[in-house]
């Protein structure tokens, strides 16, 4: 595992896939598997380098005020520096799963045209008026083409997906059928949809 400076500590991240590949994809997740390959058999079918970053509290705190000096706001700045260091001068793909999805959205907005493809998986829409009001302008200006994936019993459903899609310039929603979800709690996970997500954020990178 590699480490990137963040506040008084460090963000952990790991790279896998094809070293030196022209396409880089940054994946933001939480939990014990956050820096592991969602599905190595799928990743090996793409000429892509994946940088998986593990996030947790307090990095995810206070998402409505990302622009300020909150832990979440400073995390976005640390991630911007990580992208600039790991993929200098090129466009990249970005993925956010569940509770890390909000930071992925704010990072995509902060990076502008550097992120040309974004996928969010199982990400609920904001649950209070303030958060909705603050997030909507970012979505309106998002340059990336976005894939919004939901399914199963949560934490996000079709209504959440539609909320995002209706506020983005270029976005589509995909609902994963229950029969394809294999997690214990019947939640859609990045592992379940990794091939579809990777095809979106790394277009044209499938090995021939």
C-alpha cells in the first residue's frame, strides 16, 4: 500500500491493473476492501491502471461544505494532488461507491475536464434541503459523462438515481436486477458491477 499526505496523517491507496497504461481510473471506497481489486479477472481484461483509495471518517464528514476547511474539503484537495501526481496531464476516470460517492462527485467537479468519465455505485441522493441545494450546482456544471448504478435493497434506489441523472448534463442510470446481486445484505456493490463500471470509465481500454 502507498500513502498520500492528508492533514496530520495519510490516505492509503493501492495501484493495480496494467502498469504504465495510458488510461488511469481512480476508485474511492470505504471499508476493509477499499484498496483491493473489485474483480481481478475483470480488471485483467482492460489495458488500464486503477488507483484505489481507501476513505473513512473523518474524511467523509460534512459533505455539504466541501469547499471549506472541513476534513471532507481537505480530503478533496489531497485527492486532487494525488490525481495530479499519479496521472499528470491526462484525463482520467473516477468511481465512487456508496458513502464515498459524494466525495467522488465533488472531486470530479473540482477537477473539471480532467475527469471525463464518472461512475457512482449505490450512492444515495442528499437527504436534506441544504445538502440538495449545495450539491445541485456542482451537478449542473459537471463535465464528465456519468453512470449512476443502483439496485438491490439499498442504500440507493431508482429515485436516487433519477435525482442525479435529472441534474447532470450527461448521465444515465442503470438498475441492477436482484438476480445479479450476490452480497449478503442484497446491496449493489462495486464488485457486482465492476465490468460495466470499468467499461464506462475506461472506454476503449478493453483488451482485444
